[in-house]
C-alpha cells in the first residue's frame, strides 16, 4: 500500500470471481481477485486479451455483478446492489472512458458532456470539463467533425464532468496513434492529479505502466503480479 | 428541453423519410377511421335531431279509405301517443321541360292547425295558404332541385283524371322523405318522382275523400310495444282496406339512411385496422433497427448512470413522435375528406342541415390505438436493449449464424449467383423478420385489391341490373291494376315494339319471427324484358307455383329453396297464403320476390289483371310516345330505365366511387410506404456488408443485386399471398357493407390484380432504385470503420 494514500480504500475486493454460463459451457473470467484501490491513485491493469481485465473493470464500475467474493465500494457491498442502486452508483460515482469513445453522433461535443451533467448531483459546467481536456475551442463540433483523439478527450470530459470518485478507462488509447494517445493520457493524468480522482486504466500496452502508482498484471482471471512505482512517470515522457 | 430530446429530434431528422413513411401509413388508417366514424356520427345525430325536432312518427300505415272518426279509435289504442291522419295519393305530373311524365306523391296538410307529426321544414317560400287560396303546392327539395323549380313556378298535375295547374308556394323538407324515392325503389330518381304537400280540403275534394283519410302516422308512448300497436292498428284498419302498418325499420327513407350508416360502419373498422396494424409493424421494424444501431449508445447511457426507465422513455418518445405525426396528418385528412363526403351526401339525403361532426371519441380511440400499437411494437425492442448489461452491449453484436439456405441444401445452388445465394441466406437467417416483411408486402398488395373490387362491383351492377335483368326501355304503371287488355293498349302506343305485362302487389313475407314488406312481382314465366336471373347468372323460368326471391332476402329471412314462407297480401282483399320458395334470384338494389303472373293472379282471386308493362321502344318515336303517355290519365308512372341507371351512377356509384378513390389513394401510399421502408431497413442492416463486398471488388451492380435480390424474392413470395388476402378482404368488406337496399357483388377482375401487382412492382422498383443509388454512394472507408 503506498504511503501517500489514506487508510480507507475506495474499492475493497476479496476473492472476486465471475463465471459466465453454466456446466460444461461455463467460462471463468475471474478466479478470485484481491485488491484495494485508494483515492488519488492511478492504477494500470495490464493483461492480454481474455485475461479478465475488462471483466474486473466492469465489476468495479457496477456494469456487472460478481458470482462470488467481496466487492465493497466505500464500505458498501456493490455485489448486493440492485439495478436502481447500481444506476445511481454509476451516475454519481463512476466516470467511464471507452475504447470506442461511444459518443452520441447526433450531439455536439458540448452536448455530449451536458447530456451526462444533466442527470448528476454536482457536475462541473460542460465547458469547464472540455477546457480541462484542451477542447475549449471544439465544443460545438459534432463527433464526426473531430479526430479520434479529440473524440476520446470529449469522452474523458464527459466522464469527469460529474466529478466522479473513480475514472475507469477501458483501453483509452487502443484506437489512437502514439501522439494522440499521449494527449489523451495527459488528460487522464491531469484529472487524477488535479481532482484527486482514482483512475483505473486497462490496457495491453505495458508502456503505460510507467505513469501508474501501481500496476496489476492479470492472466487467466487472476492477478499474477503487482508492481509499485516509487516515482510515477509523466504521460508525455511515454513512447511506444 | 433535455439533451436526450435534442438527440431525439436530430435522430428523427436523420430518419425522416422512414418516419414520414410510417406516419403516412398510420395517417391513412386514421383518416379513414376518423372520416367514416365522423360521417356515421354526422348522419346519425343529424337524423335523430331532425326526427325529434320534426316529430317523425314511429308507426305508419296506408289504407284504402276510412272516415275521420276512426282517428279517435286509433288514438285510443293503448301505447299510442299521437296520431296524424291524412291523405297521400300518387298522381301524374307534367313538368315543364320534361318530356316524360313524372310521378308525384301528394300528401295532405291538416285542415286545421299544424302538422302533429312528420312536420315540414320550409326551405324557401311558405306552405300553401289553404283556407284563402287554392291551387298551391309545396314541393320536396330533391325534385325542385332536379328541375330548377322555385317558389312561384307552376307545375301541372292530373288529379283524378283532371289536369290542373298549381303554383309552388315553397320548397320543403320532410323527415319522412330524407331519401326521396318512389316506394319500393332502392334508388332515387328525382327527375321523375317528387313529393308534394297540399291542403287537406283541396286534395280530399279532388279525390272524393273529404271526411276520410288513407294514410296514418303515429308515435308510441314511452314503453309501448311496437308489435302490439301494429297488430292493433292492423285489426282496426282491416275493414277500411288497411295495407298493413309498419315501423320505422320498414320505412323506406329511414331504412335507406340506416343502411348507409351500416355501410359506413362496415368500412370504418376492418380496413383502417389493417392499415393501423401495418403501421404498427412498420414502427416496430424501424424502431428495432434504430435500437440495434444504437446499441452502443444505449450501453454508454446506462454506463453513465441513465436508468432503464429513462432510456426506455427516450425510445418510446421516438415512436410517439412518429405516432403524433401520423395522428395529426390522419386527423386533418379525416376531417377534410369527411367534409367532402358530407357534401356528397347532400346528393341523396335531404336534411335541413347536414354538417360534418368530428367524432372526437374515435379520434381519442384511434390515437390511443395507434399509440398502443406503436408502443407494443417498440416495447420488445426497448426491453431487449435495456436488459442487455452495458458491458455486453458495448461490444458489437456477435456475427449472425448463417447456414446454407434450404434451396442450396436441396442442391439448387448452382443455379444461383453469389448475390442471390446471399439474399436467400439472409432471408433464412431471420425467418421471423423475413416472414413479417413478406406479410407486410402481401398486405400492401392486398389493400390495393379492395377499392378496385368496389369499382368493378359497381360496373358489374350497372351492366347486370340494367342490361341483363332489365332490358326494357321504359316501365309503364297503371293508376290501379287493370284488366289484361290494358296490355294491348300499351302495345298500341306510338313506337312500342314489344310489351310485357307485370302485376305488382305489396305483400308482407313471414318466415318464423322475421317479416319483410316488399313488392311481389308477377312476371311472364320466362320474360324477355324484366328477367329473373340467378347467381350463375342464368335466367330462371318462373314455375306455376311458388315464389322466387332475392338471395339477400332469403339470407336475412333465413330460408332456403324448398322452405315455405307466408305471404300476406297488403292490397285489396287481405289474404294470407303459404307459398314455397322455389328459387333464388341475384339482384343488387333492394329485395324482391317474383311469381309467375298467372299464378299470382290466381292467388289474388282478382282475375286476369296487370299493374303495368315493361316496354321496348323504337327510339325514333320517343317524343310521340311520351306525349301519348302524358295524355293517358290511366298511366300513373313512366320509369325510364336509362334515368334509373343514371340515378344510380350519380348517387350510389358516385358515393362509393369517391370512397373507392380515397381508399385507392391510401392503399397506394401504404404500399409505397411499406416497400420503401423495407428497402431502407434492409439497406441500413447491410451497409457494412455491402461496403465490404465493394472493397473486395464486387461491382456496384453485383452489390445492388444482393440487396435488391432480397427485396425481389420477398416481393415475389408476397404477391400471390397478397392477391389471396386481398380477395379475402374484398369479400369480407363487401359482406359487411351488403345491405338489403344496396349490395355490391364480389367481382375480382384480372385488371384489378394486375393493378395491385403493378403498383407493388413500381414501388419495389423505385425503392430498389433508391437503394441502388445509396449503394453507389456508400463511403467505403467510412462504412467499414463505423460501428454500425
């Protein structure tokens, strides 16, 4: 556990398992994962395709429920949450960034962000969120008029505008070239540092590990190694 | 407005052509429903209001002659509220500008005070002054309009053999003659038949009926039994030559309005419902597709904290917007068309005022029904979408499970090109969707059959009734049934080539509890002019015993050939006789019963008598013939067949024709809408696949063939099915609108089928062309990148 962070974790996970299907057709995606994630941390989950990292991210984000194990968010048992509670949890606590951006094509950048700020408790202004990711001058463009990196930054602005406690990023640079990828990672880094948001990035790009406080490597549904960086690197120094 | 609503508006704009297609189909169904239901409301409330305001009677009776004192006895019958007695008499008219003689029914106005029942509505001028002046008549509006008569004009009538000239005091309407047609006629002929009113004293004096009456109207007290009152009236009037009392249901004008309402009821349900179901199916397919395309967006919304309810509501609003568009257009269309049709009803229904009244309940019902149908259509797709865990929805749909199509497995594959094989597999991959699209295309074909079957039915009736059944030039009727030698008098009129006698007698037919009043027609056993034709159609020979009746009459009386019916003669000596039904005749206007002339005369015990003759004329002597007829006081009526045919064309044919045109327009819109929509959905589902094919080196034509191939295959399967369903619709709707006064036969012509196929083919070709253009315009790189 890093010394810099407080004692009460945002997520407390023990023996987390997720099995899809039943009997012979059962697919075990997670086989007992233990971890604690703290506020202000930047976490990288590394692993090949099918290692279970996306499943873990979905569990943390309340998109899916575990088959076994403990999954506590701020002491509350997420595994026992019903549909309505999970919806509220996602609405107020979690910001998602998807590999495919998932912007609404018929809404402008500003509107895509405002769509989410309309429904949450204490959001920042969409303009402020877009300025944070460096898109102050592209706010009225439709997704089709933005580059991939810009679209992903809109997605990040959309995720952080609600001032989430957790920012979950699923391969945020997966569809981007190096230079654009780095601007996106810088945006995530900035939010993590300035707002103290717990950021979890899943990737199969090991280079990203340098910018994390801690790096978990998953394989076959288990955490096979945990690495703690004594000093976090900066996103702009990354290269692949 | 929330941003989800902004998204909704922009998505709608992107989907506008499909949204418009669906809304139009819905609008057609709604317009039809609103139009017909509003017409029903307009006719029914106007009629009821008119009846109440002008005190339309409940029971009617004709008799030969009874002294006025009998009136008190009638009033004393338990259950009778008000009685009005008077004189009604048929006379021959000489109308300025009309070559042939016309027939007028002159009714008396009370000697003292106002009419108690069946009060007149004065349209212009005034009622005849009566006590101060003589020689005045009030004329019914339909006849006045047909001849351009105005108050102050003159008209000549033959009263009891003496020709007199009358001044028209005013133009009037009567609740008894909303439909101004001669008794027994299903069709109005306002040129040669009119209704008039004149003061009692003057009319009674002319016919030596002063102090007596031959016509009774009465109303029932609340709770009174109509059959009981009718029976009592019949008993009371029997000694005075009573011809049988009857209720409103047997009243010609009332019956005709009732039947029109029944026709509209038949049209207001089945057909619009087909349109609305098609629209619901289209909403469903558009929305399912839209939701499938927005899978990732839905997942994102859910991941970001939107509740299922909010996401569901968003897509419901989407379909609601389409429904709202459909309802708005449908209501407007229904109201505009309803106004037009109300105008048309003025042609043959005479009300003081017939205004279009919007049936607000049906508007609400129809809106709720289409919204419900649309929601039902969307609910499944929305439920599937929101049920999907967001994490799963974020990934593109798994590739569909394809198999070689059945046709290929049967070893026929080598006959098919790759494009056709892809089309076949695609159909087979989604059998339910393909079956539903095929059904929608079949419905598009089917609804085109119905309106044209109306048109063909009318054409058939016009030919059948006036070329096959009735082949005379004119029909002459005597004031009173006369001896058989009258026939030779007719034969000697100038220009007469051939004449055949007939004997008409009013009867009441009874089979079990069902009774009907109609004219029993005595005709030569195998006449050449007025013929009795069966359903084949072939001419029936009238046997020396028994009656032949309209198939429709047999149907409503629930009898079949071989059964016996009781016929009560309502003229002269009243008699009841049981006669066997020996055959069924096909006819389309009113119902009738036929008997061999001599057999009828034997039955009536009146010797060899005729009521008139059907006559064939040499047209060269037309003028001479007509003036001779006008000079013969014994001839009460002269009905020119061509005028009747023309009357039919102008009224029934015109009203059904207008409905037919509206329906055809709607059906064509719907057919185009369905086909266009199918092509659009197919295109949107396959854009990526088609782009891939293009990248792989397929030509535009080959790629287009995959898409168009599917549509063509489905259309080919749908066409025969559609023709069968359409024939069924036509049969069902014609059965629903068949009444005892007017019927249409089910006539399905190759031209009708060909038209339906042509419209569907043109719509398919246009949609295919559109799809092909879109295929040509596919952005190859973009389509491959796009998630959808």
